[in-house]
């Protein structure tokens, strides 16, 4: 573990999935790391809302930083997931063609997949598609099968990265929005809501605020974030039996389109939309778009006409004015940026961390040494296809009956090395209040169990 002095080797701004992966990578190299997050918990921005697919990069731009990082991230996730107890649901994915023009594009997509090194991708005939997925609408024409596309837990993975970083000495500061910054030629001096901090370098992983943070640090930004809202509909668990393969559309120049997929938690998910908006804080859900998503799901899988909706949600993706990742650096100022990380960020995070660390190490040094032993703290399993805590003895009763969350799981999350800072963080760590009743039946018990243990109380003091 690094002896932590002042200044730190690096301050990472943003504790989304990329920031958490970046903290882990630098800490593994022996660096003294500080992570600043303006919210009360990790994953409170764009990282909290995604489709949770681990992508192969089959349709990424060839020879791009995005492709490099996606494939490196995929490989590292598969390498470390066993030690961290991170689940994978092996589904494969099909890019389905529903009309003649889409079918004509499939060979082109196959060529791109092969060029990108995804050698097991192959075309399926209509008969093969319906044999694999008999519940699909009969007008499906053909598909591109990508067998190694899989589904993961979108919240446990970055929590594992952050937890390991903290065990290696990284310091996480929450409610620590950046207020001002100054570089004196060798040291960065940052004023934050959590106090003043110094470091020899700054790594911008601020997601939806990335351009504004760069403007604050450098006086100008090389890119502009253009928030893109994605809305999702979550069908009840009973709907998952109608589909076992991730169903992808033929992509357009602007978006990958609407996806229909199972989740690691046993539901069926449809989304996202792709809506440009100015507001960076409030990704509201809207009835017309949600109805469109439901109609699209029913069009593709008619049996979903009878399925119940469990939840809806929306997130903001940090798209920029250009389609590619906005990764750049100013080594003479100790500044590094991982900006414009769009929908592939969950897959690419570990790869982005390696890429930026390689840039960082060309001009920066670590104050410590690589740890002789790497601490690994396995996370509780939240995946529905694997054994859950409620199935084991001594679990202290069921708190959330919709998602079968136990008292032991709640207590373990609140007592963990990186505990939740607010109710959203508790939900992401345990699945509590994410089921059919959305907390109606368990909220009082959750408030009691978490009282005095969240920095943002579930029940405000004024309401007690």
C-alpha cells in the first residue's frame, strides 16, 4: 500500500465507472490517488443507467481508441471477474434485420466484425434465427450472431474496482464538487466542496460535466458535451422467458438503436432512446417515448403484449460534438482527460484506464511501489441465475420481497469498505426497492435499517 503524502500523485475527478477503473489502475501501479465526486456516492451520474451489456467491439470504428479500449476492457473483465465474484450471463447477441435494406447491410457488419477481430461472428438465416428465438416476430429476415456479447451486473463491477482502489490506499471524497483550480507549474491546487487538495496531476473522468471541468482547469475545453438522454422500460421477470439472446438493431450513423435484452437481475429490458437535451441534471422519463419503447418491444416479440412493466428509468450519456472518445493529455500541465465516453463506457472502462495510465506514465511517476499482494474483496452476488443470499441460512429475513433482498445484504452493504452514501447507492448495491412495488412495501424497513448510516438520509430529518 502506498504511503500517502501531500501532494497526491493524481486526483481523479469523477467516480463513475471510468473514474473507478482509473483509480484502481493507478493504485495497482503504486500511485497515491484521490478521487473527487460531487455526488454522495459512486455511479451517481451517467454510469448508473445503462443496458449492462459487455460488448466485443464488433461494430466499433476500426483502429479506434474506442475499439482498443473496449476489447482490452472486455478481456480484463473476464480475467478478473472470478476473484471479484462478478457475474456474467452468457447470451450472445443478434443484430436482426427486419426488412430488405437492413438485411443487405448484414454482410457489411460481418466484414466489420471480422476486421475488428471478432472471428466467431456469423450470419444466420431466418430459419436459424427463429430456431434460436422462436418468440420473435415472424417477419424477421436474418441476423448477425455475435456469440461473445454477454450481460453483466452494471453496478457491482465498478464497485469492485473502487473497493480495490480504496484497499490499495486511494482516497474517495464525496460531495466534493470542484470549485476552482490552479496549476503552479508543478502542482495542481484544487478547491472543492470537501476542502483544498493538491496533486501532481489531474485526470478528468467527469462524464457529463467533462467539458466544464476541462474549462475550469485549463481555461478552455477541447470538446463539448451534448447530453443524450436514453429512456428504458423494464419488463417483469416473467417476460424474460421470451428471449435468451440480446436483440440488437441494425445501427444507424447516429445511434446503436433500441436494444431488447435480458438483465442479470432476471428482467427484460428495452431501450434506450437517443434524445438530445440541454439539461445535464434531469433525465426525465416521458410517456410518448416509453410507449414507443413498449410498442417496439411488442413489435419484435409479440408475446410481450401481455407482459407487465416493472419500472422505467432514464440516464444521460456524455456524447460530444464528435462521435469518438475524447481522450487527450497535456503532460506539461499534468492534465489527462477521458471525455465523451458514450454508451460503451461500461465495457471499455478497464481498457480506458490502461490507455490513460500508459499516457500518464510517460511523464508522471508514482510515489509508492506496486503492491506485493493485491487485495481482492469478492462482492455479494446479485445475479438471478446464480445462488442468492436469501437461499442461504442465517440471512436475517427478507427485507425487499420483490427482489428477495435480505437483512444480511443490507447490513453488509452499509458496513462495507465503500458504503453507500445515499438511497440510490444502497439500491445499486443490493437491488432493494427495484422490483414491482418500487419500495412501497419495504421503504419503512429500509429507512430503519439505514438510519444514521447514509450521508444523505433516506428520510430527511425534517420529515421525522
